[in-house]
């Protein structure tokens, strides 16, 4: 485990984390085979490798890998006995440096995660939770009617919902319940189960291809309720990189978004082709010297967008990829 001389108070916490990993059959030193079939276990390994490194950063704060891991473990303990395999836990989290910790905690309980953004109207949230048979909620953004708080973990409240008349049994290895490709937050569509393997296969395909690692800075741009958002966040967090949270206001203004990419030295950008086209059209005078890769997914890529990108010379050193299926260099 890496020493942390600049933050010696983390050393004991890191040792405690190593003990936890040993109890669940995972060796951060790599001397025993690592379980690679669950997102939460893979995240624990990343936290053991670089506990003091910043994992996620928003406009106001940041969180290290160890801080997110400890939050996740706390939430998992609060959910113990209340949620487990075959069930879903709703995570209603503001876009922040801590939201991934809440998701990992819910996954560690054995349950699948139904991500809900606070901006979803109450009626839609109720529809999605009933459809998924949700009886437990983890929230840092308030509770709906009939949600009763039973515990607290940091700024997150764990609440219970009324027992469902008919319980929906989910596939055992379901990690998330996502709106389908082409859906959008706030739209009443049936969710689709996404397995741990679905997400990890994407990460294990893309991260080595990009040669991404702890020095990389990725955007966290999309809603976790979309399958693209779920893939996007785990690229950095399972490879030791840093995720920069893009708030709604910045995401809606291409010039502000371009400025943020430069300010944070973003090296990996994930976008829908339609949003990327707006970025290229609006901010073509920007220069992004740190950007190494642009990942486009979930929509057809217009040839005109590719042509405009290369002509703009915004980041001539960056490689453009279509990763909707098998990765293709554009």
C-alpha cells in the first residue's frame, strides 16, 4: 500500500481498509486473486491502492478515495438487513464529489441501485420506485412523502418506504436500473437492468485502450440514471483517476464547459455526439492542451461533427472514439 507522508493520519485508516479487504477475500497487494465481478469490490481495491488521492471533485469540494470508501462502508452497514440481493435501493443524490460513495455503499449491501436525481419530479420518482419494488432510499436531497428516516451516514439519510404489495425480484447480479439509451432524466420510461459485468466489461475494454491511470482526469457529465452516466463514472474511479463533476449550469453552456475542461486539465471527455457537436460549434476557438481522448457513445456520430472537430484544432493531440459498441477511432 502506498505510504502517505503528506497525510500521515491516513496511514492507520489505510491499514484498517486493508484489513477489511482481507476479510472479503481481496488483497490490495495483489498476492491473492482479486474478485473482479463487482463494482464495489473493484472500487475498494482502487481505494486501497491510492487512499489519499482525490477521487472526485465538484465546484465546492473534493473527496479522496479513502473518504468515499469509508462513506460507502458506513452506508452499507446502515442498509444491512434492510436490503440485499434481488432488491433495489434508490439513491437520490445531488451531483457532487460524494455521490459515487453513496452508490458504492448501496451496491455493497448486495442490492441494485436505482439512481434518482433530485430534479426528477416526485410523481416520476414514485413511478420508478414502485416499478422497481424499492423499499429503501439513500438521499442527500430530502425525502418524499411516506419515506421515513431510519439512519444517517454523513450527509446522507437512509429511509424506508412502505412495503410493496408485490415485490419485484431482480436478477442477482444487477448493479443498476437505468433509463434505456435515448432516454433522458425526467421521462417516464421503464428502466432496464444493467449488470456489474456490463459496466466492468466496458471499463476493462476502454481503460487499457486509453492507457488511462491515476494521472488522468475524466468528466462526470451525465446523469447516473442513464446507462452512459454509469459507465462514465467508473472509468476514472476504478482506474485511480479523478472525476470532475459537471454541474447542470456548466453542462448547459458550451463555453463554460470548455473553460472547465481547460481549468481542470481534463484528459478524458465522454459525450453524447449531439452534445459534443454543440461544444465544437460553440467553443471551437478554445484550446485544450491536456485532452487526450474523447469518447462518443449512445447516438450515431454525424460525419460533419468529426470533420468540424478535426478542423477546429481544439485538441489536435486528442483521439476521437466511438465507443457505442466495439471502440472505433474516428
